[in-house]
């Protein structure tokens, strides 16, 4: 081997990291450009995990595809029967809620006007409205964008359901396809990481499902006891908004109290007490049970996930913030902590030899 060849070898070793970093940057830019599509695919994956979770008990007697078909048909029949039984009542309640909200705001405004702090808040909102292009204009623009995104999401639901059924029907093929995109020496780690992602997201979905069902049921019971109107709609909204940690329960509680103001101050106080009791019951009774399945995500990460992903991706980022953080936590644990920091010295030496 000549001296020129020996001098060229160190340079060749440095070419691979440069190309690797370049490809990583290109992948990040492409992911940013296709963020909406990737979020839609991620939502479909979550729904596919739910379908697989529901089909798993049936797979003891039937094949996976037959079990999945049975689950999809059962869900379709349940939706049709549910709409037939309570659909008309739910639509009437939604229309009533839409007509009630202006009166709720006026009742709340009148109540605030009887207190010094309330009058200060009213003046603050009025002054913010009077100043153009201030934060109030940005909030209004955000609200308009949220409404538009909601209507767009209705059209995306069909695509999400279709993708979820395809993912759930042939999970092995898509998993193998992703693993084969990785270099051969890393495919074992890639397969292990995908399995860990599926397990952690499934566990999170189990815990979140238990929590949402409990919040909806407890809210319905509490509102029925105090004689609130629109019990079905308000309890369903409380269950759905519980999907978003911290901000979801605050939003549902504010909506319930605002509707209760149309029935008087005492009813609003009772509604606030119901929301407080439900949240305390969720924190000290439901969550310990749900933790049997749920992934342990630190509260700080849950809160930061809503803020960060909400700022990055808007309303879809808020809705998918926690499962995205669960996925990120699993990736860090598998690819960084497990594969690099806590790898045995022999494993690190083997990884360096393979890289060479």
C-alpha cells in the first residue's frame, strides 16, 4: 500500500459522517415540509393500534384479518345504532348549546360586572378589542384557523380510518418495510425500537381510554344530580377534551360553568364543584388504576408537549401532543440511552468495528 493510499484512508472515513449528517438534515427538512401528512399518518397509526387492541381477544379463535373485520363491522354497527338511538337528541343538544353560549357569556359578563376584579377584566378585554393588530387580533386569527382546521379535519377522518384499517390488516408488512430501510447491521435495533414504540403507545392508549371514559361518566352523573341541561353533550365534550392534558379539563370546566350561568349563580357554583370533584376523582382514583397500563410520562413533559407541539403544528399538534411525546421518549430511551450510553463496552467495540 502506497503512502497516497494511506493518506486517503482517513479522509474516506470522514466522508461517511458528512453524508450522514447531510442526509439527516435533508430528512428533517422534508419531515417539516410534510408535517401535516406525517401527523395524519401518526393519527392513523394510533387508530390502527386501537383496532389491533380490540381484535386481539378474537384472534384466539379466528385469524387476525377475520378478527379485524369483525371489530370494524361491530364498530360500524355500534355507530349506526348509537346515532339512531341518541343522534337526534345529541343534535338537538348541540343546537341548544350553540344558542345558549351567547346567553352564557352575557350572564357571566353581568356577574363579573358586580365585582371590582370582574369589571377590571371586562375593561381589559374591551381595551384589547379596541387596539388593532394586538394579541386579541392574533387570538381571533387563531380561533378562525382552529374552526377552519376543524372543518378540514372532518374530511381527513375518512382518510385516517382507511389508513388505520390498512395498517391494522397487515402490520407485519409495514413493519418489515420500515426495518428494511435501515442498514443490515442496525435492523435488529430498528425492529426492537418499533416493537417498543407499539407497546408504549398501546399502553398509553389503554390508560387514556380508561381516564376519558371515567371523566365522561362521572361528569354525566354529577351534572344529572344538580339538574344541569345538555348533560349528554357536556359530558361527551368533557371526555373528549380530557385527551388534552391540563388545558382540556380547564376548557371543558369553563364551558360547563358558562352554560350553568344561564341557570343562575348558584347553579354555576354547583357546576364548578362538580368539575372540581371529577378532576380530583380522576387524579386520585382513576389515574392510579390507569397507571397499570399507562406509560409513565413526567408531568413536566406532558405540559411541555402541549406547548411545544401546539406551537409547531397548531391544533393537530395539541391533540397529538402527548402520544408524540411518548413516541419521542421511547425513541430516546431505545436509540440514545439504551443503544449508546448504556451499551456494554464489547457492544460499543463491535459497533465501531461494524461502522468501519
